[in-house]
């Protein structure tokens, strides 16, 4: 009987970095987190949210507080000094965040923390996650995740500098899992040795390659992943660009 049990697999991707509030003093970069799993540990089998670096910092702090002696993976660091372009910095941070989440979802102890599930499978801001976990919110943890998974595109738009607003709609309502999963180079090569700043200045004259905004998957059932394995670019897409708004760019 044990041989016939389906192997539990979880795929998590950090991708599509975008500048929010571009041109203002409180601009920042957030990242799309795509998760697909057949594990019974997760409420929704496919989800897609956007999170910024400071939210990752909060998550790691909470995981460490609740994990006891179990070590929590490190995040990519930040420093006042970084040699290279802004795009290079953002890509290396994306890789570090990817590596962090890949290791976190493999830990049974860390997966027992409800904050992790709300971080990955809802667009609730940090204060709302805390309220939900402590039973002070309008929904339980499971209800909050299912509410987000079944919501339409208008349910959330991240709009303030603190990320307190609800983010873009869950991939669960917008298409196929294949559309939401953007491919990147081989995921095992994610070494992060250098510390990086949280908000570096854009290097003068450095071109940013726009990314087309991908579709996101419908429903929260298990969906086959038949995504390509080679990227078309890791540039930062401005929220004001034609690609971000869903219109084709001019040629």
C-alpha cells in the first residue's frame, strides 16, 4: 500500500520582479511567488501572490521565533554597497528569495506555521496575517486562503508603499498554471555569497528589459506543470509599462 502512495511534490518560484510606485520616494520592488503542489499540507494546490523583500524579512523572523531549535534558511542579505547594475542586484535577490522558499517548504516544522501559508497563498498584508493567526480576523486561516484562491481579478491590487493593500488577484482565477509559471535557469545554481542593499539606485544608462505580464492559473486543484525551462528575460517590468497593463508593446 505504501508503494502506491502518490509522492508529494511542491514547486515554488520567485519571479517577475516589478517596480511599484515608480518615480516616487517610496518606490520598491516586489516579486511574484508561484506555488504548485499536491501536498496535503497546503490548502490551495495552486497559488500566486506578490511580496516584497521586507515581508520576507518578517516571515523569516516569525518562522525562527516559532521553530525553536530548527534552523531557518537565510535570506539574501542587504548592504549599503553593491557593485553592479540595479537589474543584476534584483536578479540576484530574486535567486536568493527563491532558494530561501525552496528550502522552507521542505521543512515539516516550518510548514506547520500558519503564517507561512498565509504568506504564500493569500495577499493579506503582515498585520492582517497576524490578526488571522491570532483569531482576530474575519476568517480562519483556511477560509482566508480559499477566499483568495476563489476571488476574481478585482479582489486585490497592491497599492501602497507598505504593501498593506491586497495584491494582484490570485493565479487561481486567471488562467492556467503553465501561464503563471515563468521558466528560469536551472534552479539548483542559486549561490548567494554577496550582501546586497534593499533599495539600490538605478545604474545610469542601464537598460531594463520589460517582461510580458503572464497569465495566472485557474482554480486551486492540482494542475500539470508543462512549462518551458529557458527564460526570456529577468528584467524589471514597470507597473506603468504597456506589458504590465496587458497591451502589446510597439515594435
